[in-house]
C-alpha cells in the first residue's frame, strides 16, 4: 500500500495504551535493559500514554519455538554437523541433537502451540495498543562467553535464552520493530522490541514510535 508511515510520528500519543516488561517470561535480562525500560516508562508517561507493567502468559510458546528450531536445525545441518563437528559450537550441536529426537507429532504439536500464541496475543491486544520488551536480555558479549550480568529469576533458564523475546516476536505474526534506545557504559547497543496490535484490530492507525 502507498502509505506515508512517517505521518504516524506526528499523531498524538495521548491515551495510547502501552504494556511494558523486561522479558516475556522469566528469561534473563541485565541491568542495562531494566534501566532502559524504566526510562521508556517515564518518557511514555510524559507523552500522556497509559502505561502498565504487563506481559502475556506465553511461557509454553518458548518451548514450542525451540522444538521447531531444533528440528529445523537438524534437517538443515545435521549431516554437516556429523561430518564436521568442529565447525559447530556446543549449543548448536546440542540443539541439532535435540532436533534429531523430535518426532513428527511433537513438531506438529509445537506448531499448534504457536498458532495458540497468536490467538493469545490477539486477546492481549484488546487491552493494549503496543507491547514493549527488551529485544535481547543483555548487551552483546564475546562469542562463547556466558554473560555475567544477567539477572535470572528462574535458575532453570539457560543463558542462551536471553534472545527468547526476539524468537517469539519472529513467529508471532504481529507487527514488530526493533528500536535502539541508547548505549551501555561500555558503548554497547541496547534495543527494545515494540510489538503492536495487527491492522485488523481496533488499534489500527494509533501506533507511534516514541522518539
């Protein structure tokens, strides 16, 4: 469609209903992202938005995404990993191995849960116009390292789950933008995800990205 998306910047933000959260479930996140979400809260309130800390209950969807991802990794790279294991990191090898054990029924069940996620988000966006969450739980880190500054509420969470928010946004089918919101003390980028109601909802035309 021939739409001038920049026009949305000029639309008033008063009354926009925004849900904020550091993570979409008990995924790890660092203090840089927690502070960024806090700054965004103040900014949105100053723009007369209605702000609430709220997140949709989508924990099962993380597992569904991982089931699908592991199976796809095995289908695409399983033979290559067997032939050249030194070209794959530990996490990739583990996920490929898990994918090798995934049955067709498990794969289909995971897809059904993703469809359920979309229905759940449709319900969530009857109360909110946009959901803002940390894009990744931490600033970039050296390959092969484990981020030491993650604040993990659930000790069963693996550090690799720091990117779970992006994974869910990618399969949700909802309009999503990755917004840069500053730098850490070390000069590393901090980003958030803005996930909006779909165009066929009552929020159509109301979404604006705060500057």
